[in-house]
């Protein structure tokens, strides 16, 4: 995968196991209302993303920036328009209270943690290995899995075709004009040939898959054979260890004054 500087042990975890456990962590986040627990969990997940994904510092910062902006916007939105009895500051329609501020911080940490977990999964999972694992471990129908893989491979081809159409229009001096009519002409000039080529390509792929008997009712052999192993157990123990560290650490280290944002 582009942007990966080195391979870590998270890359060796079975993608299906990683997917299911990551979904479990995401669902469990919805039931965490303790502000210190959410803060420590965000710090731990951030450390895992920085040192466990193997991406370079520049790429990690580029990936992290949009979610940090989401964190800031969540905090500001909830703090400025939330409700609370302990008023800190008020100006016009803006009203910042202690309760609304800490609820905003909690919501921001939750959104940031959601994004970091997704980034960890994306940066440590190859799409091909993911679909092979879904077919072998979770018995995902092969005709759908190979269709998804084919569509992923076709995206660069579609982009190259778009570039060729754009350069052809420039050479021919195509000018769609301005306004709504110009936008419609430009949209049809690009959409029609791209759609026609995609339909032809999809038909050829469907015929090829039918010839190779991709009907989902035959036992198939796989180029990549994936199985469960020690890295999957280690990943499970790692998540359990994180849970214990965060839970007990929130009792010993009180970084924020609030405990439960629902009670403030």
C-alpha cells in the first residue's frame, strides 16, 4: 500500500478478525460516557496510529488533519449551542456553559477515536487480502468479492480515461460555456463516454466471470490462503489490554474534572 514505510505486526492480523474486532470497539464507544475514559482511550488509539500503522510521519499527519478539524468543529458546535446551568460565557446566540463544553469535548474525542480506528484498519489492511479473508473465513460469496476487487482495479483506468477526454477537449478547443447550460454540456461531454466505456467493460468482466464459473455455488481454490493464527490472538489480547489500561487508568489519573457527561 502506498505511503507505508514499514510493515508492523498489525499487518499480519487476519483482516476478518481485525474487521470484526474493530467494529466491536466502534460499537462499544457509543456506550462510553465517562470523559476521562474517552480521553485516555483517544490518547492510546492515537499512539497506536502513530507507531503501529507503519506509515510515514507526513502521511500520518495528512490523514490525521481532517479528523482533528472534525474534533475542533464538534467541540465548538456543542460548546456554543449546548445547554447547561453553569454559565461561562455568553454573547448573543452563543452561550458556553461548563456542561456544554465538556459534552463537546466528549463528542469530539468520540469522533476522533472513530476516525483513528478506521485509519488504523485502512492503513494496515490490503484490500485484496481483506476480500480473500472474507471469502475464506466469513464465507462471503466469491462472485461479490471478486466483483468488488475488479471495481477497485478499474478506478485508476476510469481516471486515466477522464484525463484523456479532458486533454482531447483541450486540443479540440471545446468550450461548454458558462452558467447552467454550460455545466450541463460539460457534464454530458464527460459522463456519456465514461458511462459507455464502463458499461462495455462491465459486460466483458461479467462474461469472463461467467466463463470462469463465478456463481458462488462451487468450491474454489485461492491464490492467497489466509487462516487464523497467533497474530489474531495477540490482537485480541492487545485490545483487552488497552481496555484494562484505559479503565483503571481513568480511576487513577483524573485529567479532566468531569466524570460522566450525562450527569453534568
